[in-house]
C-alpha cells in the first residue's frame, strides 16, 4: 500500500512526531547536508532548500529596497517596547513580502544584537541597544516578539540573537579572549540573553568570534549549561560566518578541522556558516569526524532535529495553514509613518538653554558634514525614501528660510605631472539622471569609467576629515574610490563595502603629501594611463580653495539660528572589524561648530552618530545639543519636527557619555565590577548620564511607594506634566542596596515606562519586578542570592536625576562563609583579583586562572571558614614553565609557598600539596607568578 500522506505532512500530529518522522526519512548524507547554512532541497520528500541567516537589524538588509528604521542603538534610545515591537512586526512582514518575490530572502533572521554596550569605542556600538542588561533585554523581547508574530503555532520569522557571548571589541576579535568572572557572567552578560529566550520569541543564538575565558564561543559549554536550560523550546545555534574554520586557522584551538567541527557540534552548534554557498567543505569535515569516531549519528540527528523544528514553525510544511504565507505588507504608509515615529522618539535633547524649539519664520543655517546626508550602515537595507536634515528643515520651515553649508574643505591636488582631474567619461550619457546631472548611484563600482588623470585643468574636490587621519575626497561625479584594477575613479555614491575603498590618509612627506589608500594599504601614484595605487606613491600638493569653517561662518552670520549636524559615517571610524580610537569628535567637525558659534551664538550641535562622543567643550560653549543615532529613511523629517517643537524630545541615552578617553577602561577589560565600568559602577562624573534626556516641558514626580510580598516588588508613583506642552516622559526606576556585603551597583535599572501626558495631566503608574532582581551571584556558594537588609527604590528622569526615593526591607539569612574544608575553592570564584585572567581548564568545560602578565597576579577569597583548623592544602595546576603559588593572610603573613614546574601543557593538570595552618573565618590571598594555571584549591584537616 502506498503512503499517501506521511506523518510529517499531517498538521494534526504533534510537532515532535512530525519532526521525528521527517528526520527518520532522511539519509545520512541528507542529514549532514542540512548542517550547512545553505541546506539543499530533498526533492524526493518535497523538502525545499533552506538558508539560515537573513540580516534584519533595523529593517531587511542586503536584499534590496526595504523600509529602513533607526539603528538599533537608536531604538534603544526610545526606551519604548511597544514601538520596538511594532517595528519588529513591520520588519517581519517585509521579510515575508520580499520572500514572496525572491526566495533568497530568508525567514531565519539574524537579529537582534543583544551584546551590551559596555565600551563606547566598540566598533559595532550601533548594533546594540544599551549598556544596561535589563533595558537591552526588554527591547530585545519587544523586537523578537514583533519578528516572531503572535500565532501560537507558526512564526512570521525565526529570530536569532547575536552574539553569544561577551563580545565588545573588533580588534583581534577572532583570537582575543574575554575574561569574564562568574559575577559579571551571571549579573551582566547572560542577563541580556536570558529574558529574551525565556519570553518565547527567540529561535536561537549566534556565537561570536571571540573566546571567553580562553575557549572559543563556538565551543561554549554555556550553550548547554545555560542557554538550553532557560526554555523547553528547541533552540538553533547558528555559527557566525567563517567561525568554524577559525577554530583551527587563526585560533589554533584544534589541530584538525574534523576535531574542531566535531567539538562545535557536540557543544551545540547546529548550523555551520562557512565557505559561503559551498557546503562541501563543512559536510566533508562532518563525515570525516563521523568516520574518526569524534561524533556519533546522534550528534548529527540532534542538530538536524532542531533545524527541522524551526522550519516546521515557519510553516514550510503547512503553507495552507501558515497565516503569514501570503504576507504582502511592504513599504506601506503605515511603515513609513512608523519609521518617522521611531526616528522622532529616538532623538535625545542633551542640553537646552532656551534656544529650542525654533520659532516659525526663523532663518536657519544648516551646516556640517552630515547636514545633507542620510547615512546607512553595514546592516541597512537600501533606501526607498530618504530625507536628510537639510531636506527636513526646508520642508518644515520653507526653503527660503533655510541655507546650507556642508563645511567640507574645497581642495585641488597637484603633482609633478599636473593637476589631478576627473576626465569627462565617454559613457556619461549612460549615467545621467533625468535632469542631466551625473547619478552617483549609477557610477558606484564602475570600472568602465576612466580613472583620474593629471593635466592643466584641476577638478575641485570636497575633502572631509572624519578623524583619526581618515579623509574622503569627492568630485562632482562621486567619491574617489579604488576599484579591483587598482585605478582611482570618481565612482562611488557613498563610502561603503566590507572593505571601504573610499578612505585615504594624507601623510606629510618632504614638502608635500603622500596619499595613502586605506582599503589596499597602498599609495596613489601617477601612471601613464591615470592615477592608481602602488607600493610607492607620488607627492601631492594640497591646495585649499575654501576652508569649510569659512563657508560655515558665512552661512551662520546670515542666519537667526544655526544647526551644526555632525557625527560619523557608519562605514568609517567604528564599524564591524574596526574599533574607534577615541571618544573625541573629529577635529574638522569641531572646527565647524566653533566657527558657527563664533559667527552666531544661537548655535545648536546636532550629533548624528552610532556612538557617544566626548563633547564637553561643545556643552560648555553652545546653548543646545542633541543626539540621535542614524535615523533611517525619515531621519531628516524627525530631526526637523523636534527642532520645530512639533515633537517634544523624549529619547533617553541608552549608555553613558563620558567626559574623556581617560574615563574609559581598557577595551579588552570585561570585568565591569573590578574596573568600575558603565553607569552601574562608574565612580566619576559623566558628561551625560545613562538615561539622560531633556524635554520641552517639565514633569513632577510624587507619592512614590514601594513594597514586596517576598516574590515581587511593587512600586507606584504619580507623574504629572507641569508644563504647557503635551509630551512623553520616560519614568525610570532604579534600586540600590544600602548595606551590601559585596560590591554592588551604585544603582541599577529595575523598570521603566514611556508615557505621554497632556499639559497638567497626572497619572498614577504601577510597576513590579521580581525580588530576585535585587540580588547578585554569590561566588562563595555558586548561586543567585538576595542579601537581607535595606534597599532603596529611586524614581527619576535619569540614573542621576532622581526625584523620589522609597525604602525597602528584605529579610532572610545573610550569606554564610565559604566552608572550604567541605567544598574546595574553584580558583575562578574569587572576590577580587589583580593581574589575572580566566582561561579554559579543558577544551570542553571548566575555568582556571592565570597571570595576565610577567608581573604576576593575586586572587582574594573573602570569608573562608577553616573550622577548627586546616593543616594541608592541595592545588590543581597546569604550567608551561616554572612558577610559584603563595598563600597569604591579608596582612601578608605567609601560609604556604608552592613551587610549580612545567606539567606538559596548558591542559595537563597535576595536584600539588603543602602543609598549612589556618583556623576560623578569614580572608585568603593567593599570589600567582609564572605561566601557571590554577584551577582548584582544596583544604584538609
């Protein structure tokens, strides 16, 4: 009898039965093929091809025109989960609509990024939501719920969180290790992922390129020990691009790719993103691992089962029941309005001494490198609509009332062979817009255009200095760019690409300059047939025909008010693969606001950027400052409406803005507790605090009450709009322990709400959050603990603008000392450290501690209970050379000294023993020197 309807096609059966039935029908080779990002079709079973991975960080990316919403950090600045959920719904709908016309568009979306914005110099700052784990997770929950949809069985898209784990540096990102102590792991980095996973709208995670505690994230035991324990749902782990090969090639963690692939599969990686669409390399490695006994068929089946489960939830096998199968919602008026609403809500008013809002009829000078730009980033879609600040202000105030000066330096370049010029193209008729002007979008990337040459007639170039020595040069036809053939052409609409080909450095050399091309690392030289890059370059004279600050001053002098629009190009100085070197605003742009201010004191600085700047000098000199992330397609309209007062700004900073680079920790220091990072622990005075943002109206806070029932903290307060304008207020609740037994945050966000209030309107707001949110990770006992004692609930408009306080008392038993005679000390469970880093104990699991440098390090373990007396200590150590472990009391009294010799390798442990005399409860200090890894300290009577 022929089977007419196999169980996997029967929608009435439980999902697990259907998945198992389909899995059983697949051959071994078909199962292995599904482990690659590009899984081929299985035609005999009617199973289509499937690709994991569709970028959708703030709109559908890389697949052509789509609605472009504000950058993720801008969404974080809205502090508005309802708005972000609606954005997620729109992005999910457009993903489905685009897929209907292009099967290359995937439904497994790699978004959002929930890495915490711990360090503002991180190049990918634009991709995250906040430095605070609770704000990040709240926004992530909202976005993933929108992407997922609300059907109980079928998902609109399947969101994957990026990037697991503790990833905040691009420098050496595929070889560096983030040292993350247990408290930071549980109280900070894991927290951002956990809430989103538990909310049930996440299909999986993507590990990051870096290592954590000496072990590559693609081998992280936390995928099993933490991630998959947070939910009963099946979760897919998708590797980052090329990361499986990194395990052997740059990281040298395993000797063979078969070993590495097997280890990743056993750790929980299900989908391997490697070697592009060529799946043969990965499938060959999996087969090799299987043949060598490094993995079993069950390891493959477990991964394929998770992948198939995701595909079933996306409706692949039930198109007649999939509620999202016929989604056509794309670039609708509603989506355009939502993009504008999001851009408006993301604007943060940093300072205002009465300049804003601008009155009707104000003559405005809009100046700056970003005044007539609508910049995209690496994870943006292609713009369908576009409004720059200049366009937005002209539309709002009238073109006759708005003047413009870009503020670039106008320059001519001269070589020994003559002036640099852009020749008229023999094919320019093909790239003319309707009005006859050159269309830069059509010019981009063309190699059929003639390169720049040298001659008697110069071409004037617009030179912009973006900071850290990087400049762009723009001709009337487009940005100077270097194509694959090495020639320099005016052929790019904007700087961009994985390797940016439109940035240069002017290097002083003798009486001229060498023009270094950053993308190729070579120098511009004059060849017989045009300018091209070579190992050695020619000298260029830079002749300035107009300084940008002079043009800005002239425009400012003729205006009633000036808006200087400054910030970054998201493809330059801070992006994926490239961290920033400084918080400072590029000097070129600083000159522009100074010039505007000198000509017209009524000058506001509008920062449009992917990250914070240190602009204390501008804060001191100017009457008004604003910040917004790159706001997508409606950025200019949104900024104009805020400047006009049509919208009262209510965005709030999702991360701390520091005064100077000196306030920052080392980029590679992930110990936010020990190095006092983020608003949670920072002990200095920030330029602008976490949660900061001003309004055009005022709000009063009254009647704060707080209590708890042992499970939930409940908080109520009344917020009243005491001004004359309807506006949003972002009410922020923080908590702090008044008598902490361990270092805790000075204050920590517990809840927030964005509310709209009419003039004079007051509203009673109720909040609740778990009592456990008051706790910390108790390293002495390996568990989450809420210490008994006094707490305070703080309500206000930012982390430092506190308007109301309420007391809270929590009962219970104080954490007990470490009973070290019963439970050995894991070396990683220290209370304090100096000069150490955490490393992997084995390739599979466990941590150890070693020195960070030649000067050695120290570990401190508080309140160790040695009972009536310990007489012996044993130490589990590995070493690649001679070293020493010295145990001391806090006053420096020597307890035991153990000499260590090489044990054979970093994972080859031995147990060393020594006599010791200790009794009662006291602190223990352990000094480590040499290439020694310490894993466990055990005591005996």
